[in-house]
């Protein structure tokens, strides 16, 4: 006998929204654990040997193809 069938799902959306972790954006954008390289080709992240090394390791482990590895270091999603 609910007159507002959409109410509970809207409530769920709210809960989900508040549960999203806030990523600080004061630093350069788009540096995340999954995507350590941003789209800015002038950014130093593309020359960070530790990061590049991780991609190389993933490539050598067969986790990434060479194309994917290149795309990741260019800041694109795989
Ligand atoms: Zn960057």
C-alpha cells in the first residue's frame, strides 16, 4: 500500500552517494592508485621511474599488453 514506490530507491542512491570516498583534488588531478598517470603529457608522472617500472612489471607479468602499457603511461584507461 505504498503511495511512493520510488522513495526507498531514491534513499538508497543518497546512501550510496555519501559512501563515495572523497578524493582530494588539490594535487594534480587523475593520479589514482589504478591510474597513476594523468593525461597531462608535461606532468612529471610520465617520467616517474617507479611508476613506469610498475607498468613494465605488469607488462612482463602478462597483465598488460604492450599497447595497454603504453596507453596507461599516457594516462588512458586500459
Ligand atoms: Zn601526472
